[in-house]
C-alpha cells in the first residue's frame, strides 16, 4: 500500500486492494458453491443434505473467521505507522489463538451437531448426508484457521493479489477432489454428498501448505520468520486481539446465524423447500462477496490511513467503497433477476425445486441490495477499530427486528416461507441505517 494524494489515485489504490480480495473471497466461498452444485446433480436428498450442512457450518465458520480478521486492521495499523518489528510478533500470537479457536469450533460441532439433527424432522437419508459431510469437513478446519491468519498478514501489507492467486489455485483443486470422492472416480468409493466434506477438507490443508511456504520464503514476509521463530504465547496479546475480534465475530454471527435459524425453520415445509432455500442462501452468499470484499478492503485502507494519522484520506476511501458496492451490486441484481431461471438450472435438475427456486432468487437479489448499503460501513468502522457498537447494532437489527418480522410474515400472512426473507431484508436495511449514524458519530470524534 502507499499514500495517495488525488481522488483518482485513491480509486486505483482501492481497486488494487479490493479486486484481488473479491476474487479471493469468491474462490474461498466457491468451496460451498461447488459442494452445493455438485450435490444438486446427485439428487434432491444429496442437495438438501449438503446444503443444510453448509447452512449449519457457515454461520459459525464465518464468525470465527471474523474473530481472526481482527489481525488485519491491527497489522495494517503497525504497517502504516512503520512499526515492522511488531508485525511478526502479533502474527505469531494470532496463530496460537487461531489454533485454539479451531479446536473449540470442531469440538463444539462434535458435541452439538448430533443433538441438533434429530430435531429437524429430516428424512433419514438427508440427516445422514448432513452428519457425514460435516464430520469429514472438520478435519480441515485447523489448517484453514491458520491459513486465515497468514492471509490477514499478507492482505494487511497490500499484497492482496497474492492471496487471490492462492485461492484461485484451490478452486480447481476443490472441484477435482469433490469429483473423486462424491462420484467415486479413479477407483475411490462413491461417497455422494458426504464426499464434498472430504474434498473440502483436503483443499483446506493444501491451501494452508501453499500459503505457509510463501510466507516463509517470500519477501517481505520472510523477514518476520513466522514459523521459524514463533514467540512465546502471550495471553495479554491474545486478549488484546480478541477485544477487537470478538465483536467482529459476534457481528458476523448475528448476521449469519439468523440465516441458519431461518434455514432450520424452513425444515417444517419439506425437502423441496429446504433445498430451494439453501440454494438461494448459497447464491446470495456468492453475491455477498462484493460488499464483503469492499468491507474487508475498507478495514485495511482505513486502518492504514488512521495508523498514519490521515483521517481525511480514510473518509475518501469510505466514500469510494460505498459508491462502488452500491453500483456493482445494482448491476448484479438486475442480471440475477433477468436470468434467475437459468441460475436455478445450474444448481439443480430436480423438477420440484426448479418450480420454486426462481422466486426465492428474487428475494435473494434484493437482499444483496440491502447488504451493499450495510457491509461497507461495517468495514469502515473496523478500520477505526470501533467494533463494540457494530456488534450491539447487529443484535438489534437482526434479532430484535429482522427475525421477529420474518416470523410474523411467514406465519400470519400469505407470504408463508418467503416472509422470512422479507424479514431478513428488513433487518439488514435497519442495520445499515443504524451503522451510518454510528459512523458519523465516530468521524465527528476524529
């Protein structure tokens, strides 16, 4: 990253940071995308089982990733201030507590998933596929959590094209491994939907190994000696990181867990509705990578400028990010609405799901319009390291407004299961309005 002076230079710097992050995030989320798509062409049960597994997994997974992402503005601040000696130390501490978080994550899954699934009124085959998919996937989690720490280190230095290249490389690897284990290619047993968990876990491990090699031997990261000279664990530093990370993870959990709860409520409507809802969630998540990438970019750029004492420059980047997110999502929304029938056909060949999926996709498209207003402000506030208020506002907008609204509309109007999506959109829009007020307050203090 570099200090820019003109408005045009800031647009170019924003693009240099944001575009590789976007491609990298799409590549990361492509794991669940291809898991869902490839399962959809095995059968309705495999689609519902894998999609439900993704729905149970992603809210907690992305929340833990949010906790780890606290390292990005922290390291960016040190980098902007020229305090290079602190960067390797902070990254080493991040690796320690990321490993700890991974064991907590996997352990919680082993305890709670077997208790949750029997209460979802699933067909026995769907329940088995979901359980096995999550079990196999769990073996790759510790490796991916450490990869996330290394990714934050790389991104905070502005080398977002490097992480883009890594994640692009893993997409065909994931597709190939899924094909082998899901369809039983090359003499391997045909595991069906559960094989997506094996393929994804193996992809996570490969991603970590590639990134670790780059960090160890490539400049400017080699000078930090991340794995060759790990510092002694410091609980004081862990707490400092978690003070920033927990509210970020909590905010992401409020956003994503509400989708998980809605997914569980959808089980009352039958396998076809479950499958259609989960596909819409998968497609919506893919579209969300645009505002989410803007959010991550603003956390880096704003953190860098604030660390260097250039608050006016930080404000310009925030304006650029908000304009870009709204414009890009507007184009994607129009495209998705125009081609929703074709999008549905990509995901599944089930006639029952194809009847209702295009309507679900309409609601998913408008959800992203709301997200394009919400996500950039979250990233800006993270750059300012103002994370506690963001978490509290997320609780209010998603759980006190969004979910109750959706429940009432689904159960007391003709919208039925679509009512939950109207509630979700309402919650995101309320969150965007409240976050805008908070951002103005923070900027006035600066």
